């Protein structure tokens, strides 16, 4: 399975794909140019660990799913709860579903529900 397989699965399940990219420097270009709702990241790219990209995404409250054949980079381990880690090989559909769920959770967290006054609150008026 390759990044292209994962990208194809994300598209097939209704997602829009930016990338894939092979390097941290290419990923930074996408971060600067596009709005990103979520990301599936390999921990090791051609020019190094994905740590700086993951940290920027986490600072922006963008859901991230890690997919790797190695361990989570040490610096990212402090974010372990926010970074689900899947070992290669993991089926692309599993990764796409995990990311979709995390995006929905983040969108729900950001929404402020509009509540009408409760019956008790109206009764006090």
C-alpha cells in the first residue's frame, strides 16, 4: 500500500486530497497555500521526520492520523492522545475512517449550539 492508495481511498469516501507529498518541505508548501481539515501523515519523509508539520497542524486544531512503519517521533509523544498511530500496513479504509471521525469530532467541538431558553428559564421571567 502506498500514499497514492490512501489518497484514492480518501477520495472514494468523499474527501478532497491535497498531496500526497514526499517531503517535509513540500508539506510546508501545502500548509502555506491551502486550508487543511485533516491529515494522514507518515512519520518519516524523504527529508526527515514529520514532527514540524504535525506540530503546526496540532496548533491549528487540525486532526492528524499517523501511519508509519516506525515509532512515533519522541517530540510528538507528548501529543500521544491527539495522534492516533497506525502501524504499516494498515488498510487505507481504516485510516480514512479514522480521519473522517476525527474531523467530525473537531467540527462538532468547534460548533456552538444555539439553545432556546429552557422552560424553567422562561417560567422565571
